[in-house]
C-alpha cells in the first residue's frame, strides 16, 4: 500500500458534503479532524486558510490539495472530501474543484510533507485515477482506488 492510502482511513473520507465555498469546506474538514483526531476545528481551519492565502492549492482538473502545518501534531493526517457540487477554488485552469485531498502535517515536517505532496500530485495528474475517484460511490471503494495506485516506475 502506498503512503497516501496508509494515511487515509475510510473514516476520513467524506462524500457529497454540502459546501459552497472554500471557507465552508475548511469548516467541515475542521469538524472532521476535531471529531477524529481531537484537533480544535479552528486550528485546522486557520492553518488551511493561512496556506491558501499564500496561493491557491487548487491544481486544476477539478482537484485541490489544501494542506497546513499544525503545531503540536505528532503525525501526518489526511482526509478526502468530495463536495456535492464543485466549488470555486481559484485553480490555475479556473475550473471549480470536486475532489479535495487535505493534508495536515506536524509543524516541523518538511521533507515528508514535500514527498507526500509530490505523490499526491502524481496520482491526480492521471486522468484514469481521477475518473475512478469520481466514480467511487462510498468511502470503502474510494479508499480502494487510493490503495491500488502505484508509483509509476521511471
């Protein structure tokens, strides 16, 4: 199993959530991490929003990878969120985002953080991978899509 699948428990996969903006999406992600990892929702929201102010984490093709550093966090946490309707995300291609992978990393994590972002970018550049995620109807099948992805050999 790849690093991303290991970081993403099925319980952190939210499908068809009602979010009409980045702000609403980050609020719901904050609630998820508060419930599942006992991190204050405001801490998660503030971290994600602060990173977003530096530049959009929208990649294009309907994908975004918002990420933030959390002081006191002892391990990397992940969530995958699919809003009911794609939301504006200031992506480079101007398209709204319908698939969001959220990454929270310890404040001091640098190399691991960059490696995970690189792996995610590799996954999401593959059209077949994006299509499989879009077609998944429940957290278990979506998690299988992440688990079955393999780093292309060079």
